């Protein structure tokens, strides 16, 4: 199933430009660059993201104003559920969006004209509970676990891990599907389930709200750690990344490299100053600033180029598709998937 990586292409990033200026880059070259960027500038660029950690980086990137060379207007919007995200891709209204890497691979293999620019987290899934007896997946036997987004990334990861331990949903564990991470968290606080599997910042929200309700909620299982134990590889889940449609790439050829540089800088700022990042992102997300700020430390936010992360991506996709290749569209995506 393995495929070879595409050769790296030269990159003219914002960092290269600034380094050139510092070294006294000739004015004619700067003039050429300005004309090139101006010719490819979009009227508007909207970055779409989920109600989860990577969107904090997207919000920071837009607020920084660093996207001005690539679009007259830049904005960030949240997609609320996977159906809305897929509809946006199909209709062509979403050209730049963070989505589960497994979904991107599946759509690409089924003919969707998109490419993966990067990964934006190395894993932000946790199981939260106030039950001190839950400290491993086998300890969930006989319990009720809330999981958002049936048949999407959290659910698929859980099913693969349960299979490793010989556990069958409905027999060994009761899975209560929720329509969103927030709904799953509310089910836990209300005592309708024993634990919840969710991405950050929903896990942090559950812990903080649990304290207000007199419950000692904790991250009892780090799903990334369990994934590493099961696979024998690094405890890394490159579960979400930014994809660009082929139409957007064709409309603005310079955008991919420039956007990647902006997101790398935004991710660094978010991790270095969680409080300010939370202040920027809170108006767009369904979480208050203290929750967002506290969640960043456990969200493993990055902006790592997809080609560089390819070994981890392929390891994850191969594991998820072990029992059902249709999950990723039948096979690992080829070189054309990596932008």
C-alpha cells in the first residue's frame, strides 16, 4: 500500500522574502515579486475550520493581517458538523478548510479535486470522566461512552482501538453517539454517560464545567498515547489538516506556500501566548476564552507541511483502513494528494 513521496519543489515563502530583503535583495526582483503576488491576489479568502483546536490557529492567522498579500479580504468561519463541511466542498463554497485527514483522503480517492496542504494537530483526542476506575480502554467494558460524529474521525479511531482489545460496541461497551463535541460533553455533565471521547477544547470544557457542578472530571485516557502503544509507533495522530481545492490553487498559485508560512507563524504564536490566542478565537467558537486558553496545551497544534508529515499520515490511514479500506477510498492517496 505504500507509495513514494513526490520530490520537493522550490518554495518562495514569506520567510524567504524577508530574508532576501534583509540581505539587500535587488529592487527589480522585489518589483517582480510584488507584480506576481498582485496578479494572483484573490478578492476574498475564507478559511473554514471545525469547532476544535486547529480553528484557533486559523482565527489567529486571519486576525494577524498576514494574508493581505494574497487576498483583498480574509475571513475565518466555523463549519459545525461533517455534513456541513462535505456540502461546502461539494458545492464549491469552501475552498480552504480544515477537515479530518481521513475524510480528505477518502474524498481525494473518490475524485474530489482537492489537496492536503498540512496537518494542524498531532492529536487532540481524550477520554474524560469522573470515574476513577476508568484508566484504560478495557476498563470501559460495561460502561456508556459518548462519542461525537458517528463514522467520522473520533468514532473511527475508537473502533480501531477497541478492536485491538477485542471489544465490541453494543456488547462490551455502549456507544452513545452525539451530534457534536459540546453535546457529548453535556451528556457527561448530566450523568447520562460514564465518559466521553472528544477533541479539545470540548475536553477542557467538560473538566471546567464539571468542577462547577461539583464533579472531578479528568482526562483519564490520552488517545494519542494509546494509539502509539497499539501501533508501536510515535503517539501521534495527524487527524486534521488544511485542504485546498484545485480550483483555489489554480486561481492563486502563490497561495499555498504563502498560506503555509502564515499558518506556521500563527501556530507558534498560539502556543506561545494561549491567552491572547483565545481572546482572538473566542468570538467565532462556542467556547469562552478561559476554556480555549487552557485547551491549547493539550491540543498539540502545529502547521506541518503534509509532505513532511506523510509517513505519520500514511501510518494512521493504513491503521484505520486495516479492516475496511473503503474508509479511505480503497487505498492510500498518491503523490497528487500532497500539496
